[in-house]
C-alpha cells in the first residue's frame, strides 16, 4: 500500500510516541517511512537530542511530521496529543508503534490493510517472541492478558499489552477524554479493554517483537515496581468497571457479539 514514494494516506497515519529512545529511533522512523506516509513522531520531553535529530529528518521529508512536547507526559498522553491533532486533520485511524526498534515496521501495510477492510475494528498485534524476550516480561504478560480477557468476558483480545496496533481514532479519543488515567504505560491495556466495552471488535494479527540488550542500543523505560503497581491499579479500576457492566456484557456475549 502507501509507501515512501506513493500517495500519502488521508485516513491512516503511523504515530510513534517517543521518550529518550536512544539511537534506534532513527532506523525505526526510517523503516516506518519506507512503508507508510504519513508518519508522525510525538517527542515527549526527550532530553537525549532525538528531538533535534528527528526534526532534522523531517525537514528533508514531507511524509514525516515531528511534534515536540515540552515535558515528559507519558506514552498514553503522547498518543492522545497525536490523535487529537490527527483528528483535526481528518485522519480516522492510527497505527501506534514503539520508537525503539522492537516492533516490525514491515507489517505496517498488512495492519493498515486489515483496518481498511474492517474500519470499525481495532487491529491488535499479538507478539511473537524470540529467545531475546525476558521471561519475566513474557510471564507478566500472561497475567495481564488473563485479567483483560476476564474484564471483557473473552471478547477476543489476543494481547493486552502490545503497542503495535491500529485504532479507530474517534472511539479512542472518547475513551481517553472521559478520564485522566491511561496516560502512561497503562495506556495499551486500558485502551483495548475500554474499546471492547464500547463494541470495537479486536482483529488479532501476529507480529514479531525483538528485545535488544543495552550493548545493542536497547532502551527500556519500563520500571518493574512503578509500572507493575500502575498496571495493578489499572486492572483494579477495570475490574470495578467490569462488575458494573457485567449484566450487559453477558447479554452481549450470549447474543454472540
Ligand atoms: N511518549 C512517550 N512514549 C513512551 C514513554 N515511555 C515509553 N514510551 C513509548 O513506549 C514504548 C515502549 O516503552 P519501553 O520503554 O520501550 O518499554 P518496553 O518496550 O515495554 O520495555 C517506547 O518505545 C516508546 O515508544 C514516555 O514516557 N513517553
Ligand atoms: Mg521497548
């Protein structure tokens, strides 16, 4: 579909939230641009020089747009900033991907095509790990997926945490503007559960994920204690929301929706 020299999409954009990503961000953005236009990067108060480096790339490339936030606000907040701006320009769908090279840019056309076929759905990447994946993260994921499946009465979420996804922008904005959570690492799982509650169907597609060691330029801002507490609190409030919605969710599931 749309690539570097093709016509830019007027409906679907790639959005990359970025915070002190390290040098891999440049290859990541180049790889995304090779498969899609437009690509937007939201630089979220980074202090590693990447704001300047990305801006220099954007000057040479009409398909790349860089938004700079003055201070770090978190992944979800950066995505919200990006989709608010995208909506004012008429975009209807966004593919979010990480800025640190862990996600498969080569799958952007396939994910966008799935979204074009089913515009009311969200297209979720289901991670295919290789040996580089830390087992603690792989196991922690199973726990989060178990909660997300319960909270949606097994509506079909393949993975709750993976950030390589296409969202319909309008329902995602409604969900996010309705509350002040979902602004940091609680963004991905809460988005998928709350969109399911709103009737946005998940479409699951496998996607390779890579973990890089620090010696390979890998950077992670996931803090095991802080972010697991954040995710625990998030599932607490989602469970409360689930209990309130249970009768209605059960009726919907019984009707096969
Ligand atoms: N805008 C923004 N993006 C972030 C922030 N923290 C993480 N991200 C994004 O979320 C992705 C995943 O975070 P990362 O730190 O790599 O966590 P991990 O891959 O789960 O270990 C990053 O590649 C960034 O794209 C943040 O504070 N602000
Ligand atoms: Mg990462």
